[in-house]
C-alpha cells in the first residue's frame, strides 16, 4: 500500500502524461503555496491562462483553515533523516521532471534538514 502512495506523489510522471496529449501552453501547473501566498495574483494568472475575463470577489476569506504545510525543507525538518534519504532517492528523477512544469523549484523539498 505504501508504494501506491509513493506512486501518487510522482507528479512529474502524471504531468508528463498530460503533456503527451496536450501542448505545453495548454497546461497550467501551480503549487498550493503559490495560491496561498498571493491568491489574487494566482487568480489573475489562471484567468489569463484560460483566456477569460478576470474576476475577484471583494474578499477572499480563507476557508477550511488548518495547518499550513510549508513546501521547503524547514517545513518538514522533523522527518526522520533515513526516511528523508530514502524518499529523496525515490523522488529525485521525478522532481527533476516536475521542475520543468511548476512555478517553484521542488527539489529542496527533500533536501537534508538543516
């Protein structure tokens, strides 16, 4: 069952499957962190990508607020170092592939904790 969860995390592979069927300019990939950091700018980017009129409500309240999971090495520093090494090895090639699609560098996600 653990391998199934690992496979689901191979975002580069999943995105490559879309790229095999659609032109690169027809695919928008962004991180939750990008949306969370500046949701209005994210919406502007999304609407521009879709070619539709821009719209933003007067307020964008945060719903279903919970723990923020940072997408940098400092946000996951409590991960067991041996497990981090194993995961880094498993995901290394996929993170390289993913880096070509996203608006942030995903490779530090599994960097050794400092």
